[in-house]
């Protein structure tokens, strides 16, 4: 085992391209969204609250992105009881709600996206449009 590991980073251009694609898809399906793109550590690179999106969804979208980055997987699969406990323990930083996806290139984690304000399926649909726009691995 080596003393280091190689990582990749999502550029600000990539984050902006993701936001643009997510907004376009949200407009196409008629569901205004809150969208967060974070790096692999969960720090925000870019975000937007579309006109008409629910204000409180800004908090859940950020938590979805941070959770997806932390677990390197989609959100929404953990048992509700665990999700509630994790949310309390992390002061809202972790959520079990669907709508968060990891951003991977060639299997390497570069960050995550969290979408909120629609149904879980709509949130995932918008997030997947953003992944596709930058050539990230499908989730």
C-alpha cells in the first residue's frame, strides 16, 4: 500500500456546467429546484435556488449533496430511523432524503450534487441531467 492516493477535483467550470444543465432540465419538466454542487469533502462549489423553488429546499439540497459525497453513493436508501438520527447528530448535514448523487469520473469521487424542491424522482432526474452534461459516471 502506498502512502498517498490520487484524487480528482471538479473544476468551477464543471460545476457551472452542471448547474446550467440542471436548471435547463428543471425548466423542461416545470419543477423549479434548489441545486448544490459540492467537492469531495462536501464544501460548496456552486449553488442556485431557481425562481419558485421552495426556500427550505436549499437546506435539504445542500445536505443531500454533502451526504452523497460523504457516502460516495446516492441518497435515499438509508432507513428513515438512521437518517433522522444522522441528521440530528450532524446538525442537518446528513439526510436520508432522495436527490443526492456522487459525481465520479472513472470511478473516482470528485464531488456530489444535491437537488431539492420536487419529488425524489424529479430531484434525481435533474441531478442525472447534470452528471450527463459533464460526462460523469452514471449513477
